[in-house]
C-alpha cells in the first residue's frame, strides 16, 4: 500500500501495517499514486504545480524508471491501461496519453474543453 505526503511516498506492508520504505518522489506535494493492475511491478506518482510531472517507479527496488514531462500544471489523476502499456495522466489543461515503452513525449494530448 502507498500513501503520499509532501515530496514523499511511503510504502506500507498491508499485513503488518509497518512502513517498508519512504521514497523522495517530487519537488512539491504528491497529488496521486497509482499501481499497475495487470501484474506489472510498477507504480506511478504525480506532482503538484511545483513539479508538473509523473514518475514511473519499480515496485521492487523503489527506483525511478522514468519521468514523464508535459503537463502545464498540477497532475490530478493517473490510470494505467489494462495491458499496462499506456498511462493516462490528467490535470490542469487536459489529459496526456503516454506509451510506457517510449516515454520521451506524450503519445497524445487531449485538451480540456
């Protein structure tokens, strides 16, 4: 289980409720955390206006695998595709679609109407 705080992610053992790790994740507040639901061992975190990015983390080593940059403001929601190959990040200005096999630029930007 993951909880977010100012600049950090805390990882908890759900059976003992003990903290496993504390990860420095963002430059500001962590606005959301989402784990892949397809069995991949990754999770994503999003940052506030101070950060404006999404980080992809290895769930075993707690290392940052990738930083996704492209939002104009705070990122407010994250969702993985069912196959785990894509990440949808939404926030101020709209939604970005990321191909996690090539994270240099968003695959698509859907402007907020």
